[in-house]
């Protein structure tokens, strides 16, 4: 099949920053792209060959979109999987497959999937509502502290809370959820694995993630992770096993905990390009976005070796009231070596909204970290 400089169309559900970065590599290959997003000013709106406004959770919108493209992929997993399943039945290629997205959309189903496939994860209990959770507390079957996660619609640190007492329960939603054991961890890492239709897989080097304690958002992604070869090899094996069991086609980002006794536990996964892979644009031979395109077109995966170590710094909104975005002290970075800035193109800034990222590369990772932390203190996104 001829993909390049042809009428072959890749359809992307979601027009945010991940889609925007996918489009850069699509343009490089001269692939025709069509994007659907509910926001007519989404980052992809002025880059895609075709852009339409539509509801990603509306059955008819997704079907009507999918019928007019040759391959359907996603840059956000909050999409209508029933519509994707129908498109698969009428012969459309949907990558990742609808059944994988459906499992990953629901954190309760994710945990059941790990357990049924003998994949390492923390102890958990699923609850249909808050009353059942409180009942278990009263019976002594559940003890503080624990981690509460909403079954659906959690993202960017939302839908996750550490519950230490009864007062904390007042801040959580009455909806299906899960409770996880609060594990003592020394590191959080991420492994991104690609898999094409033929089953060829490739892992990107593991990265280390540092989180903001207040927002639960990733502040820094450090490449490579400061872990032993034994731990990294085990992490790659886990990521590949998950991808195989889900019958993935495309990228899978696997977030992992490393406990104090060096056990690896799966936190959660994302079936798409991921925030923990943005550094690959500058740091690796092949970027995560290039690799996703290769995977869904069933091409051979690119090499993922590190060209140069680096650190990725997230730029998030710091203004509590939404307003026009202002990037304070941004000129500061242009005097610094090895600094690469990516502005996502979102007109409005609000608290903890991802507005861009900065990657700093340096042959000495300690130097990249030092520069990255200076940038984080200096550059602010507000309104």
C-alpha cells in the first residue's frame, strides 16, 4: 500500500499537543492527515490537512469521521470505543484496537487485566460506589492511608488522591473507583514501547519522573533513568508483555513504581504518545511520534538509542483564573545551551494546564538537570 504522497488518510481522534507533534512527523513523510477535536482552536487546527470539529465521545461523530479515513488512531484515550468497535467490524483499521482502549479507559478494568495476566501491580480493591468503600472501612477491611483512584476520566493528576482520614473522603466523587495500597517507593519511571501489526516491538530507554507534590503532575522527565541494568531490563520485559497481551498496535506508555526493595509495580498505562516521551524528539535517534506513525503503518520500528542525555521540563499554567496565556521570562532560555522549547498553541492558560515543555540536552545529565531546575524557577506560564 502506498502511504506517502498519496490519497491515503490517517485519521487522528484528538487535536491537542500530542496530535500536533504527531503532525510534524506526518508532514515530514508527506502523509495526509485528518483530525477531529471538539475545540475549533485546538493545537492541530491549523496544521492538519483536514480538521473538523466533533465530539470524541459521540457515537455518530466518531463513525462519520472514521468512515472517511484509512487508519484511525488516537492522541487521547477518552473516545467512544463502541464506535471504534463498529468501525473495526466494517473493515477499518483502528490502532490501538478498541478493546485495548476500553480496558485502559477504566482503571478498575486495568487492574483486573494486570492481575489476570500475572503482571506486577500493587494490591487493590474495586468499588462500585463510595458507600461500599465506607462500609469496608467500618468493617476494618480497609485502613488509612490508601490511594483512591476514580475508575474513569482521571488525567494529568486528576482523579487520584491519597486518603489519610475520614475528612479526606469528603473530597472524592461518589462513583466507581479503586483503592490501592499506598506503596513506599523510591522512584517512578516510565517505559514507552512500540508494537506494529506484525508484532515487532521496540522500547525507548527508561526515564525517571519527578512529580509536583501539590498537583500530582510530572515536573521533570530525566533520560536516562538512574537505575540498574537489571531493573531496566525487567521494566522492558513488563512493558512488552503488557503490549502483547493488549494486542497493541502503536505506542504504549507504561508508568512503573520502583519500591524501596527494588520491586517493580505497574502504576498505569496510556495507549498513545505520552508526556514522558517528549524528550525523545531531541534525545533519541527516533522520536516517540515517528515511532507511533511507523507502528500504525506496520513499518519497521526505528532505533531508540539515546543520542544525548536530557531532561524535559513541563510548562503548566499557574494562574487560578483562566485567561490569555503569557510566557514570563521566556527570553531567558535563549541564552542557555542545549535548550529546546515547544509551545503547544493553547490560547488560554489555567491552573495546571499543560501549555508547553522545554527539553535540555547535555552530554552530562547532571548539567542538564541543573539547567532544567533553573528554568523551572524562572519561566512561568500565567495570564
